[in-house]
C-alpha cells in the first residue's frame, strides 16, 4: 500500500452517548477545555454554554476525551509502524481505525510487533517456516508429514531429526495461533464469564503462621469468580502476593477453554488435524492463557484501584467540606505517651496564645498536674471547646478531659471533639509548617494544626498531602500517581467550591484556586505582606506574573470582604458586574445594599418573583447566568458549608458497660468503606454500621447514604463485650420490626410451599400406576418410529362439574391495622380482596365470616 495520510479523529457523539449527555454540551465543553479553561471555571461561569453541566460531568468529559485522544494517538503510531513494514492494507487500516478499545487495538497489532528471540523465531531462523505454511494450507506436498519433514533435517542448523523439525514447526504454528485477535478475544470473553481468582498460601514447610501471615489466613485456600471479587478483597490479596505470602492465579475450565481454542484454530477435516490440535493446546497453555491472565489481573486491579481512589476521594471531599467552627478559642491537645501530651491554645484566627507539655498517663501526681494545667489554660484564655487528636494515648486523654468537662470546667460549658490528626506530624515538619510557625517546635506545630482543623478544616487540611489523610480504602496499595492526581482534583474542587478570602488565605490554600500555581500563590502572599490587604479585585493585576488569562480563571473565586465594591465579596465574576448592576436596579437596589442584611432580605424576596426567561431575554444574557446572579444577590458571599451540620461536641466518655441493645445514640461518621460506616458514638472505639443496616432499602454503595463528618442517629444492634465491639444500625426500631415481620411472613410462606410440595410428592409416590390395556399395571409398548396415534372421533364438549370437597375453606386471617393504613404490605390475594372490600371511613367494619 502506498503512502497514507493518517489522522487522529475522536467521535464526540460516541462519548456523549456513553456518558448520557447531549452532544452539543459535550462539544461546547471540549472547546472550553481546549481553550485553556479550568474545570471549576467552566462549571461555575460557563453554565449556559455547557447546558448547566456539573463539575463531575465536566471532569468525565475531560477524562473521556483524554482517553479517546490517547487511543487515537496509539492508532496513528501503530498504523505508521505497519506502514513502515510495507504490510498495511486498506482492510487492516479500516479495522485498526475502527478499534474501540486499547485491548482490541493491541490484539490487532500483535502480529506486527518486533519479535523477540522466541522459540518460534528460533525455528524460523532454522528455515522451518515453509513447512509450517504447507501444513496450515493443507498442501499435498506435506501429505506425508514425516517424509516431508525429513527434507528439513539439517544438523548444521541444529535440526538433527524429524522430531526436531516437527517441534520447531509446532512452535511456529502455535505462535501464529496465539496472535489471532479473534481467538484471543473469544478466550478473553470466556475467561471473564467462567474464570475464578484463586489464591493459596506459599508453602512454608509446616511452619506456624507468622504475624504477617495471620492477616491473610482467609486467602490461604480462596476461590471466587473474577467478576464477584470485591475491591477491598482483591487489593488485600495483591498485598499478600507482594509480601510473598500468597500464590495467586486466574483459572478457567481447562477442557472448555481447550475446546474453544481447537474449534476456532483447527479446520474441520484438515489432514493434519491432530498435529494442529497439539499446536493449539501448546499455544493456549504457553502463550495465550499466561498473557490473558496477566491482562485480566491488571484490569481487575485497575478497576479496584479506581474504586479505592473514588472511596478515598469521596471521604476526603466530605472531610474537607466539614462545617467550620468560627469565632471559638480552642484548646488543642495532641496526645502522646513518652513525649507527653502537647497542649496549645489558639485564638479565633488560629494564632497560638500559649502552650504546655502534659503527662496524662503515669503516676497520679503527673495526671493531677496535667488536669490542673488543662483547667488553667482553658480558664485563662476563655476556651469554649477542646480538640483532642485521635492518635496514641487519645483514649487516656479523652478520659481525663471528660472528667474535667463534667467537673471543674462545668461552669464554662466546655465541649470537646475528637479530631482526625492524620498528617499533622507531616505538616509540623513541612515547609508550610516551618514558614507559618517558625518560632515553635515541630511537636507544638502538630497540636496547633489539630486545633485549626476544628476551626476551619479546609484551610488547614490543604497544607497536607492528601494521601496522608487516612480516610481511604487500602490507599497505600494504590499507584501513587493515580491516587495523587485524583486527590489533587478533589482538593482543587473543594477550594473552588467554597472560595477563599484573598486577604486571609494561606499560600497553601491560594495555590489550589482555579488558574493559580505555587508561584502565583506566593506572589499574592508577598504582595499582601508588602502592600497590605487587597481592597479591589482590580488590584490583582498588580501582582507580578499575574496576567489577564489567569485573572479571568481565578478572580471569581477570590473574595474581598469589606472592599471598595461590595460585589467583590460575592461569587459574581467581574465580567458580569454590569449585568448584576442592571439586575439590582431592576429590583430597586444598589451594590451598597449587599453589605447589609435587611436590604439583602428584601432583594431575596423580589428575586424570588422574577420570571427568569423573560428577564434574561430583556438583559440579553443566559438564563443560568441570571439565575446565579440572583442567587448571589440574595445571599452574597455565601459559604456553602454554612448549610452543613455543625461538629458534634461531646461532654463525656460513653463506656461499653453503659450500652444496651436498642439504645438510641447520636454519632458522627468517621469513615465510609465498602462494607459500611464507622461511627463515633462517644466511646473510645467507634461502632460499625454494616451496609445492610444503613437503610431499610437496598444499599449498593454506602456513600449514597452517609458521608464523613455527618451526624446520624443510630441504635445499638449487638454488643460483643469480649472483643469490645459494637454493632450499630441506622434503621429505626419500628422499621426494623416491620422488616422482621415481613421476613417471618416470607419464611412461613416458604415453609408452606415446601410442605405442600412434599405432600404432593408423597401422594404421587403412594398412588398406584394407571392400568394399561393389557391388564392392570401392564406397561404400554413403545410406538414404532413413524407410527401415529390412533385418531379418536371428536367428542362433544361436556359441561365441567365442580364438586365440593365436603370441607369448608379456612377463612383468611383478618387485616392488621398497619395493613389497612397502608404501612405494612399485604400477604396474599385474600388480603387484597379484604382491603378492596373494606368499608368506607366512618362506617362500621363487618366481622370476618
């Protein structure tokens, strides 16, 4: 084939179809992304162009387009490579161009890849390929295979006998079989349907289980269908394999796999069918299955890692978006044993006011001194809340604080909260930590970070590498690059969802703003330090290195409280200020009204009565843009976290002995995993709400029901005092009782059906067989082939007669009150009949006959 112009084309229509989105919205989004716009900017300020797509949809489009372009680029590379070999045909080019997945593409490219020194390549070098071609083509020259093979014996080429010739030819044919894309695809599909993931313990010559091995004992003889292995289980198995404690493989039914391969590779009636079957078996066992096993395991791992990243990302997002606790002085405690408990008081802005090192574990004298110091710090600085890190010695510290809150600090109405301290030690030794708190030791910086996390979780947690915040599912088993990119997106999304006060934000927070990077964030911080607070968004252009493009992408997310223009404190982009002023004039207001609460409430009432379509047409702007402007004028500068529940402050420690089955409690969700959620109910250890207990409805994903930081009502389901474990449920007792009644009714129905089936079987067994024409119990002779039944004369239809069995049918059970009120399901059609015949309201109900 001659020179071909090869271009990469992606089908946006196909992407839109797969994502379930309008083609026009996908097209506009791709154009905006290609224009250098960030996802947060597109989501908030280009909603009319995208049709109001949310951030998740925009990111899905970006990822799908990136994958499609990567596939298109790979097609270009492969086509050029095959073209350079002089083997590209129009049919092959069309097939490669139409490939919809990388697996399909690589299968097509396999025969054209540069060959390694394989057994087949060695046989080719020994000039055995012509015989392989003759066998595959069933040529008459190779009719007598042994005689024809003798012609290829060559001692100099290390082919000393006919057996050596046939072995080499078999390697060539097996290699060609293994490169058949259709065969690989069929076997791949078969393995996905019937394959199992199996793991076994690595032989250790009868040695006792080591400490590490005990973690994997559930997988010493494990087998599960590859499509049913849950992500957390596969990641655990992979970890055991990396530790060389488990042997893992993917297996399918060998005989059926072999039958599939032979059926596709060996033509019916081929003169050398037996030889080709042997080649097919060799190709299957030596070349195809090992490659497919690696591919399937890699794909399974990728899917599970993606799921683990999604779990981590969801939990991280919920953790970052927890409601802040502004305007409170906090006593932060970073527990510890040998090094002591670090105590720091921070003011409403997070500035440290005083600190001390306490010893809450040990002799009574030390514990009493620690208690005295905590009371002194809390009273001296007027602390209204105590933040306790959940690390080492956290239980002992909480016990002491609970005693003080109920005793010496009772008059201050102090509450305390357990704060996730993961990553605090990382921050304390980081560049951010040293720059922000240069006059404090690393241990004190960690305690300050714990207190600030309670005051404003987002502003503090952005200073820490997201992977160090332990709210994931086997996050350390996930590829660092994959995890890092996803979590960075989450942090960026959260920061731009909340927005930042440009005059108080740290460089760590600023660098996550749309259009910013680390250098830009530092330049803003330096400008603010040198020139004082920003008073206008227009001043941003005075910052060195901050151009028009970055200004457009970021300015809407940077807010200025108390600035020259009240609109600078809102989400409204400066490019829409003129529209906002027209809207304000139409509503009878002005920008100065945004600084006061009462005029804003009046604006909100007027905005609620606006006809968006008509008003947008009058102003010549998009309907969605106008809706956003009206919302901002009604609630200027709104922090979306204000609508979330406030943190749960505790007054004491709950002991296991205080609990009883059925007790109702209020708890805070600490972590969400595939099998449920861990909830802090005020004990030292959290309780588990299993996925089956999250709701009375079926729950596929726990994240659909709960999120990290959410305050939820729970009931004690089970107590295991020996292992100090508490099982909780979020299903209210009334619903749970109804569930149990339904299950009992279903069980009773199953038992009745089973009994009826057994009774019918007994009746059939006890009934004598019908008498035959030759006498009683005479078997009927078999009908001869082709013989038809005797044609009977047609009978007049007889009227069907129904006879009473002589016994009255048992009356149906009456409906319960819950059934009549529609709160409980009906059991039978008899129940339905009673329900439909029930008297109208106010009429007496007839007694059941």
